[in-house]
C-alpha cells in the first residue's frame, strides 16, 4: 500500500491543479486569455477523484491498525480520532459542495470558495500541522494553493486551449502571477522544511531518503525556472512569427512541474529526519551505490561538500544540459528540452552526491 501513496498524492495534486486553473481562468476576461475548454464531466470527475485519492493514506492507517483493533474499530478510530481522518471528512463535504456547484453551473465565486476550503482541509491534514498546528496549516495551505494555481493555469492553457489568441494579454498577467507564486512557494517551502529539520541540517539530511528526495525536489525547480523564462519572455518575442506555437512549451514546463509534484508525493511517504532514530547505525562497509540509495549509512554524522574531479565533471555536464534547454528553443522540439531538463536533474544530483564526504 505504501508504494501506491506517492501516485495517489501525485494524482490529487494534478486534479487540484486542474480545478484551480479552471477557477482562476473564470475570473480572467476572455480577451486576456486563450480560449480553454474543460468539459463539465471532466471537472466533476476531478472532484470525485480527489475524494478517492485523498482517502489512500487513511486506508493505509486503517489497514495498519486493523489487526490490533478490528476493521470497524480501526475505521472509526482513524476517521474520527486522527487529524488526517477528520480533515478528510471536511474535504469530502467541501468537495460535494463544489461538485453540486459545477453540476448546476453555479457561480465562479462559489467554486472558488469551495476549492479554497478543500485546499485548507489539505493543509490541515499535512505533516506540518501535526507538529505546529496553526503555523503548519497556514504554511502548507499557502504553499499548496500557490503551487496548484501556477501549475493549474499552465495545464489549462497548455493542454486545453484551442488557439493562441490573446497570448500577449495572457502573459501580461500570468508572468507576474507566476513570479509571485514562485516567491511565495519558496518562502512557505522554507517554513515547511524547517518544521521537519533543524536549521543548518540540510546537508546532514542527505543521509536519509527524505533528505535525498527533498534535494531532488529542489533541483527539479531549477529547470522549471528556465522554462518559465522561455515561456514568459522568449516566447513573447517569438509570437511575432506567424508559425510559432507557444502551447507545446507550456506543456513542457507543466511536465517538469509535475516531476516536482511527484517528488512531493514521495516525500509524504518518507520519515522526516527528526523521526529517524539517531541511534541507528551500521558497521557494513559503505559503497557508492549504498550512499546513492541511502542504505548502510551511519546516520547523523557531519556531512560536508568536498568536490572531486568526477563530481566537478558531472556538475559541468549538468550546466551544459541546462544551457541546451535554451538552445533547444526555436531549434528543436520541446521534447528535447524535457530530456535535457531530466538529464540536468540526474547529473547535478549525482554530482552533489559524489561531492559528499562524511566526517565521523
């Protein structure tokens, strides 16, 4: 069951983003955005999908306690006694209200209201809320809201738009929105990170899988910024060419953002550094493969960066891949840019891992 959780987390992020982008575009005048069309059945299925997918961690908890307390007692205990269970009940209520509002073609203001309450329920069920209640809820809610808003508009315009009309007008408001969203995401992300690890322990967290996945998530944001620059500024200049189609590049950016989403989903299944026993250790000889997979590692020693020739070479290669994303614009298909972005993530990750030394 635990192996399915990252995919259910990824699925709910995707569905929330589609709904968030749909709601945001409802508030934008038609002459300031491309024509987009998501059918009512798809929107209704998104709402129902969120209810199903957000139940996965609750089901995992129920199955965990079933043998000790019995199935019925486990269900009642998890749903009514656990914070994540109570949050899911409220999420279901708000989701049903949103479903009815969409079904009857209700007001965009009601759609926004129910969606915001659903996102607040997600923040209430987050790990940060269990550590520091209100600060955790606020940070998680804001982080989730801005991420789904940014990705949601990209998904709606990139995948569901029927033309490229009003593109300059679209960029005039979406570029500032994306910039503000990114700044807020970074600030709230730092708050969330310091809820689960002590300040100054970022490098040391690389000794456990949670720290590695957090590093991959942060690395994945770098090519997102490159695509954002291309779509916000370079594509605006290219729109003067009659044969340029900006939508494939928006799709490429959204795909890299979905990689960030999946990394976030995996993080939800891993134990943060503060939950890992500091007494765990191993005497087995550690290989580079053990280090890359976070196996056979003595935890909570001091991690330092000590670049080597192989690590410097990998870092240099990663920068070349990043540069190739720019080169691929106008000269290659966006598919090549996605390949270069993924290659950048992998090579810079390996470069950093090969730069690490552990001081006992």
